[in-house]
C-alpha cells in the first residue's frame, strides 16, 4: 500500500523541491521582520510569535531539505525507500541496484526524459512502470541502460564473502524436487507447484 509509485514519483519529488524552496524563501523574508521586532518596541506576544514562527520555519527547512537530499540520493541510486529499508536490514551495500541505468538514466526514470522539464510537473517519465528495458534495448529517447550484471556488481564488503550455502538454493531445489547439497538442518518451505494458465 505504498502511495508513491511510477506515475506520481515525479510529483512527490517536486513537492519536496517546491517545499524546500518555499521554506527557504519564507525563512529569509521573515528574518527581517523578526530582527525588526527585537529592535523596536512591539508587544511581547507579537515578538514571541515571530521568533517562534521563524524557529519553526527554520526547523522545517532543515528537516525537509534533509528528506529531499535523501530522495535525491535514492533517485540517483535507482532505489525506492522500501529497497533502502530492506538493504539496511541485510548485510549488503547501497551501491547496487538491478534497475540502475547510470545517474542520468536514473534521474530520467523519475523526472522524465527532458532536462528542460525536470522541475515542472509536466513531461512524465516514459514507460508503464512494470517493464524495464533490458540489456541492449533502446528506449524511445535512444538511451541504452546499463546491464543488470554490471549494475548489480558487489560492493566488496565482508558480507559477500559470508560462508555457507545460498538461502535460495534449498528453496529452488525443493520446488523442483531435487535434493540440495549441504542443506542439512535447513527449514523446509512448502512451495506449491505453478498453476497452468
């Protein structure tokens, strides 16, 4: 039940960009009024309201700008928030994504093919959100994405060299009826056979 998907990811991203720009504008223009209220004889309630308002806007600016920076990083890495959370729970790096098409291709996948319209709520990304262009195929804009094997190369950390069989191997072997090698004591998972179409 994620509310951000292929068709509205650009709108969500632009909401964050516009919010950060507006909060910076409000913070900068309100600062003169707050400064004035501390130098001129004004009612204490008004001065406190202005100071608290400026502090609240500054706090929201920092929080929203940090959230925007996080989503820019996710966009460049071709990851969703769910993928980020899954990778943080596992012993894997954040440097690989199966769907990565390079930083420019990843930005185009979210903001659309034309850089002239990236900051406007027009020119949505091409595609249907379900199919990904594989190796050697060209999109309508002529862009060739990187191969999944080079995009998913390992990060070189200690997690890759963990000993033991792959947790997927016993499941695949049990689903096909073969006896996996070295799976003594592995939990049995019942996988129903596929239904005919």
